[in-house]
């Protein structure tokens, strides 16, 4: 600090104020006005208490008496004692409630502002699969995972109607969902459960290859590296096999593995049929989930569109939004110079462009068929008129632009039960129509295919559209195309199926790789606009959502009595003990920190909304973990006793600037250039024999550029090392002479 003042990098009247800063519940806008201090508790006192109790457990007992994570002896006693003293239950956070939006009133009743859904994520891949849950003791029930909530990171389990029996659905094509359903954390080891993760051919020595389900347990003691627990179809037998091609091979419906086909023992036809039916059942449930999120995404798009229209004093009132509705507008950009009045259907809304994608019918005036286009229907020259104001439900075609992760099935392979279903209609639409405007793809149309989801778009239907020149250049450079819904957000590492993720300008306070673009979803864009992001890791944060999830952690939803007298526990209160499944270790593209570290229920210390520090230069909050600060250091900073951070804390960008300014000032002082560049062998042949860790101003500047520091005191350490090296070498040379 003294060096910075002497070099003029800080004003001479700089005053250091140490101690805690309590962040008010009014949020970031007020907190950024405070002048000094660094400790940032959560917006509630209970969360602050929870942060103090979270000691190397990976979870927290937010607002309740601290317990060891494995101590559940009095767990249910706490839940049942004086429930009225715990207050009313928190607001539901599952997608069936949190994603419901009211578009016909002024108030949008949803904490979320977009729909996140990624069927290929470690959590999304679990949807559709069979699950076994131990309700009490040895009483196991069967069910199926039908939903995933990206906000509380829970999965919805639909239990089978009959309990204690084999899964009847293996032989059918429909999964009958019972009234009993529970939202739980699959990784919570307080629930003893087994989840199917794949269907395989399994081989036990002396027997034929047999189709089986690989079942994974959430209990650490039930897992064994290199081995899998399998459950054979149609036999009720189980086994533990080595996970190698000699014992376990991938299963594909309607196709026999060559190794399996050559085996001398005859395969079981009934078991093979059951496995094929299970594949179809998993696909059907996953498709149901895709349709569910598509419907939620349409509601969310209309809510955003309504907000945009109201801000322009063109509210739709009770129309419920424009997406999916038939409208009539005037286009001045066609039929020059007269324009044309056209009838069309609104297919999507872009929060990025603030425009609506409209597919048009044949013009009554010119008899021309115009291509679909993104139109600002709020423009004065559009003369918007809604034709089907009474429309209340979505057509199958309306879902296509928002449908993500739907597994299409060739028409010839659809079973008779589904041949005339909505699934069959969607399969046909997805294979024959544009994924944006839902119009037929002509043979001479330029079709843009996403390499991730294989969706086909017209160039003009992309969000934002791509010009023909850009497309030709992409083809020449072999640049793969990825649609906006397949682009992961760098603020939350999720995919946005309502609006997609788009490039956001780099904030000057963000430390970000030069070779990458900052793609943000609709929610994270709002967070970035409000400076609610960590400048070190780019992850966005939200106090309100964080506190709501923490309230869910300490509250148990209503228990349900089932036939036979057993009790279905939808969830347990904190503390939580989390395990993992295969594939959980896969990080999303661009993630340097496991996203699970940021979740309130699975967070490690230093990566939540609670343990943050404010940069004294740019006033942006930084995760303590991203700043490389330990828990003990954090407490020292909060008490005002840290020699550096209690006086001044800087984010990575501001610290880099401070380091470069200090090094630049030192370079100006080095008028003879003695420390300007590394010492070469030509200048001092034996230098590296004496000095094992050389340092110079050029190397210091390079390391500052690459952010190899924790704080600007690093410059002083490197400077002292450089001086010590000079003194050591010259002293040794003097002795030799």
C-alpha cells in the first residue's frame, strides 16, 4: 500500500477502513454504493448463520441447529416438532410451479425468467430411467424419473401404482404415472436408491448374453470402481460384473451386437423384447419431458413479449401473448414502393433482437409467398392486428420452435399405439419442416443444420439470422454451426430453450479468455446488466433464488401415506450428504469450476452468494474461492486483521492493472536496463548454476498478463526475489575473483 501511494498509484490522502460490511437486503445496487469493507453475508441472517456453520462439509444446516451430516437420529423429530414455529412452507421451486407465468396480468408469478433444459447434461440424462427407492428398511418401491428441475437441481420421481412387485411397465409401451410423486435430490445419500443409467448386454460365464439394466446406487459403500451392478430383464436376477467388453456391451434396440450374435448359447427372446420395450419407454418419457419444457418456454416467451409490448404502451391485455397466434401486419419492406398487408402466424419471440418470428401466408394482394422473417410488430408502420384473440391452447406446430431434446422416431418404426399420437406428428414436423418458422423445407432452400441437435433452419429463421455471405464463409472455413439453444451459457453453464444463449459484450471488469466469446442466457444477461457476476469465474449469482433454495433445504414437504401404511418422503431437510453417479464429473464446455460448487445444496465453501468480497476498485463482488482465499483468511479479512485484503481487496482484472502499473513504474526506475530482460548465458555463463529461480521485470510483466498472482503484494515478492538474485550472484562472483 505504501509503495502504491509513493508511486502515485493511489492518492496521498488514501484512507484505509477495515472491518466487516453487512450487505443489506436491498441488493447489489445499494451495496455497490458503500465505500469500504469486504465481508459479504447473505441477504438473510439465517443464511449468514449457515455460512458460519458450513465447515468443510460441502453442505450447510442453514438456519437450524448444527448437526453432523451423518447424524439423522433426531432429524425427523425436528421436522415434526412444533411445525407452526417453523412458519409457512416456502414457495414451490419445481418447474411445475416456478416456470408457470401469468401473462394476462401485470405481475409475472415466476422467480425464473427463462427455461433451462439440457437433456445431455449429467442430470438431464437421468430423466426417463427406472428408479428403485427404499422408503423404510427393506421396503423398496419402483418408479421412474420424469422431470428435472434446473433451479433446485431435484428430480421428480413418479412411483408405480403397485408396490413391492416387479416393474409391470417392462412389457408395455406406456408408463402409467401414479398420483404418488416426489421431488428429491438423487445424490442425497439420506435416500437409499438405485437408478438405471443404461441398457446393456450382460454376460455371466456359462450363460447366454442377456439384456440387463445397469443400476447405480447413490450410496458410496455400494459402488466399486470398474464394476457395474446389473439387473437382468425377465428373470429377476442381479449380478455384479466387470465393466469391460467381455462382460458388458452396449444394447441397441432392433439390432444385435456382432459378438452377442456369434455366441453359441441361444438368446432369450422374451428378455430381448422386454429390453426393447424399456428403450422405447425411456424415449417416450424423455419426449414427454421435452414437450413439457417446450410448453413452459412458450409461456416464458410470451411473458417477455408482453413485457416488451407494455414498455412500448402496446400491451396485449388478456391476449396471453402473441406466440402461436395469427396476426395481420403491414410490411413496407416488400412490394416496393407500396408494401403489403400480410396474414401470418407468430412462431417465436427473440429477447435478443426484441423481434417476433412470423411465417406468412400467400398475399391476397400480390399472390406472392414471402419467406418467414423476424419482425418488430411494435413498429408504427406495422399496424398490428391479432386475428385469433380467443386462442387459449397450443397447437402441435406451435411447440416446434421451442422443442429441444425430442427424440424423433422414423414413421415406419412407430408402434401402432403411437402412430396417430402427438409424438408421431412432432416427429413428422421435425423431419420435414424448418425448426424456426415450421414451414416445409424446399429442395432448393439453403438449410443450416446444427451439429449438436441436428435441427434444420432457414438462414433467415436463426436467432439472429445469418446472411448468405456469412454462411458461404462458414462453409469454406469448415466452421460448424451451433444453434443458440445448443450454446451453453457461461454465466450458469446451462442451455436456454426459451431464448437461446447469445454473445454479450465483455464487461471491463471480467477476466475472460481472449479466444472465447461471452455467451449468456436470458437470466444471466439480466444478472450481468445488474453487475451480479463474479469477475474471476464469470458465474452469475442471484440472492433471491439462493435464499429460496436454502429455504427449501430446511423444509420438508407434506408426507404422503401410501397403500400398505408406508410413508413417502418427498425430501429431507439439511444437513445433506451428497454422493455422485457416473458422468457427474463431466464439466460443461468452458467451465473451469464444477458448476455443482455454486449450487446452494452442494456448494463448497467460497463459491456461494454468502462468501464473497467486494473489489474496492470496480465495486464488483468476487467469490472468495475464485479469489484463492481460504476460510481462515476470509475470517481474518472480516475481522479487519488481514495485512492486505482488510485494507484493500481487488478482483483479478483490477489486480492485474495494479500489478502492471507497479511493474511499469519499476521499469521506468531501471534506467540502465539491468533488470529489464532475463539474464542470458552470453552475459553471465554461470548464472543459472548459481540462481535457481531467476526473475526480471519482463518476466514479471508476462506473468502479470497471464494472471499468475493472488494479490498485488506478489509484485513486491517478485521484486525482492529479483534483487536477492542480483545480490547473491554478484556476491558469489566477487568471492570467486
